[in-house]
C-alpha cells in the first residue's frame, strides 16, 4: 500500500497567494500539488479538515479521495477554500501516481492529445502593481509573447511551512 504518512503545505513571502501541498507516502514518494488565492484559508482547510482524514489512507485511491473531498459540495462555483484545498490534494495524488509508475502525469491521465499547447502567465501570485509600473509592463510583455514556457520555483527556504505527520 502507498499509505500517506505526511501532509505539508509550503508558502513563500514572494508569492503570498500561492500554496503548495506535499503528500508523502510510506514508500518514500512525495507528490506536489498547488493552489492559489486565499492561501491562508486553503492551508487551514488542508491541516484542520483534510490532513487528519487523509493520513493513513492509500494514495492510489485518487478518485475515492477526490469524491470524499468534494461531495456533497454546497459552495458557489467551486471557488471556496475547500475546493481549492481538494484541488491541491488531487494534483499531488496524480503527481504521486506518475512518480510511482515512472511516467509523466499526462500519461497517467490518459496520454497527450496534442504535441504543443499555448500557455499564458496569469500572474495569479504576483502582487497587484499600478498601471505603468515595471511589474505591469513586464506582465503586459509576457502576454504578447505567444507560446511560452512557464517555470515556477521558490528562492531559499519557505517562510511558512506547516506539516501534519
């Protein structure tokens, strides 16, 4: 069994709206999920509601975990902290599935359907910048680049790191 033994959240000051969730299994694998907006509320849901239920469960039962975390859902348009937390957990479980089988997540989900995709940078985790500022001009340039690759990484150790193990 690939039992979940630890749930960690990671937040960094440079990206206050982003939250990463790590799920660690007893076979030593770590899956990474993410969400954005309302990181504090999402983190509270992860640690206070989800982690106590999730620890000890089989990480291979992705659909069962997802259904438990989202059914019944009485929220409005899936924008609440509970859905954002469930989404981050779901992404981390699929990351674990890909790692367990030595394949990319898109293969675990059924395979690629196209050779390339256009991507855009939402700047979801960027602080609000006034129009005409260097940050706003940089964001505007990024939207004019056409197809692009986006890489996300943190600098140094995270400022806020919580875990349930």
